[in-house]
C-alpha cells in the first residue's frame, strides 16, 4: 500500500513539473512518459495516457491564443488535415508493434528527443524569410509531426514551433499559437 501511495505522489509531482514545463516551453511529456512506464503501465497505455494529458493542456493553450487573436486557423487547414493523416498512420504503426518491441524502442526515442533539445538551434521572436510554401509545409512538416505525434509524441510541442519559424518564417508567438492546433491534430490515438 505504501508503495502505491508513494508512486501516486511521485506521479503527481512529475505531472506538476511536466505541466509547468509544458506551459513555458512545451515537451512535458519527456518527463511524464518515463514516469508512467516506471510505475508499470504497459508501453501503449503509457503513450496514450501521456497523449491525453498533453492534449488537454494544449487545448487550453489553443483557446487562449485564439481568444487573444494570435491564432488564424484558416491558413492552417491543409496542415491540420495532413497532421491528422500522419497521426492516424503513426497510431496504426505503434499499435501494430508488440509491447516488448515498444519497451525496447521507447528509451531510444526518448534519448533521441533529448539530444534534439540539447543540440537544436535557438528560435528568435522576430519574423524570418519564408523558405517553403504553406502547401509544401503541410505535406512535409505537418504530415511528419503528425506521424511522430501518433506514434510517440514527447517533444512535439517544441519541435513544431521551430519548424514554423524555420520553414515559414513566423515569429515565435505566432508559431507557438499555430503549434497548438497542429499538436491537437497530430495527437490522435485511435
């Protein structure tokens, strides 16, 4: 019984800090996913649980950006559609893997996302020149991040703003607002 209570308190603490990190910079799932696995949740259940908690937080963020006029959804329609398609494909793939394969794969994916954050370029608040069209962005970045979100997910909320800034030239506020819509689209679990 004491072990169960201790695990609940640890999960509560991890969830609090993950929520704090997500509200500032995104990617709290990097903390919550290992904690869920640590308490014995099967890998697919841990991925799904992690996705539900992060999507609910992102929904709140998206509403906040939308209500303050920072989010124009219309130009993102094609990216949303592609993120949903990528998410469905990623979800089908992850569900086709057995638990032992996922158990071996998840630590490598977590290490890869940690290395991304360690070595990723910094994003500035200024607008930059656009490198690709919105349509090409939808077919590459949105589709890819949707697949990643459906298959795995941690770090998605920090990778996507970088892609909006780097590829579309958006400033950081606009990129973060747009990420909330793509994040929810790419977070489907069937």
